[in-house]
């Protein structure tokens, strides 16, 4: 009886360990970005992201709010998040999100993509955007 309980509990150990060992840490993810984004300040980027949280979630199980969930944003084609009613402008954009695309879009969403439904003035400061993009990489990967 004791032995079978021991075997059962030992059998669970790999199940608990595999997911966490496969998940890369935030710094390793940010290091995958091109410079200067790879040197972004994650803590400051999280502060900047406060401007986005009323409309966006970042996690795998996050909901669409006023804006789409941003999980797996990098490399994703613009306007293709799940179950979100994007504008025609976003659906027709035809590019994949990269650090440089995000930088241009987030500086001035309506200027970069006329017709976008993202009613947000943008993040004017380049350093704020750099740190925000590093944070987005870590939070959405
Ligand atoms: C008032 C709500 C609102 C705020 C605030 C907002 N967004 Fe958005 N965002 C949207 C909407 C709505 C869309 C979809 C736009 C469209 O379809 O044209 C969008 C789209 C996006 C996309 C494209 C996603 C995709 O799946 O292609 C990104 C990236 C994004 N937002 C990032 C941000 C970031 C980062 C911030 C903060 C700096 C922010 N947004 C602030 C509403 C918002």
C-alpha cells in the first residue's frame, strides 16, 4: 500500500516539471528581439502597458476586451487574433507583427494605419515604446 502510493506520487513529478522547464524566462525571450528592443526595461515596460490594460490582455487564457487578446502577438499576422471583430484596415494590413512594426503602430495608431478601430492616441516617447515592446514580448510569448 505504502509502496504503491509512493510510485503514484513519483509518477506525477515529471508532469509537474515539464511545463515549467519548457517555459523560457522573460529575459531570454526579450533577448530574441533585435537591438535596441532586446535591451528594454521590463519593469518600466509593464508600467507603460498600464495605458493598454483597459482594452488588452496578454496571457494565453486572456479575454478579448475592447481590443483583442495579445497572446502570441509576435510573428502573428495583423488582425488574426481569435474571435475578434477587427476593422477592415487591420484585416487588410497583411503584415506580421515585429518589434519595428509595433514601434511604428504604437507611436501613432491612426497615423500608421488609417481606419484602425484602436482609438488610442499612441505612446509618444521612443524609450517608453522600446520598454513596452520588450514587455509585450515577455508577456505575450
Ligand atoms: C481604447 C481601447 C484600446 C487601447 C487603450 C489600446 N488598444 Fe490596442 N487595439 C484596440 C482595438 C479596438 C484594436 C483592434 C483595431 C482594429 O481592428 O483596427 C487594437 C489592436 C491592437 C493591436 C493589433 C493586434 C492584432 O491582433 O493584430 C496591437 C498590437 C495593440 N492594439 C496594442 C496596444 C498597446 C500596446 C496598447 C497600449 C499602449 C493599446 N493597444 C491600447 C483597442 C485599444
